[in-house]
């Protein structure tokens, strides 16, 4: 009984092996299953997402770098330095009229 069942099992395997399309499908199925169980496909998908994120960050940083280079080239100009000194330190240029206002304090109602 056991010999007959083993004989039929090996006969079925022999028929399966002689069908190349079925063997190809089985190989593809086992490979795909192995990749899913191993986690390789998930890691590959995660790396693909990281590539997209890294590319977008690279383009943003490139634009930011260009903007900073433009600011540096502007900072070398004397007119820019003069305008920044006026704006930040409240300097006046030659021939400019400067008005100085004192703070006015409100009188309290009791006075």
C-alpha cells in the first residue's frame, strides 16, 4: 500500500518535471514567496521611497545653495554693505538729515 502510494507520487513528479511551463511557474512562485518571506521586496520598496525623498531633498538643497551663493555675491558689493549698515545699525549717509525724537510720556490722570 505504501509502495503503491509512493510509486504514484513519484510518477506525478515525473509528469510534472516533463512540463516546462509548470516548472517555470513553480520556480517563479517559489522565488516570489521567498522574496516576500525574506522581506527583500519590502526593503526594495523602502529604498525606492528613500531615493525619491533624497532626490527631492537634493533639488531643494541645490536651489538653497544657489540662493546663498547669490546672497554672497551681493554681499561683496559696497552698495549692499552700505544699505545693510544703515538698516541694521541705523547709520546715516553723508548729506542725510537725521531727526531725533524724544520719547513722550503720558501724564497720569492723577497729576
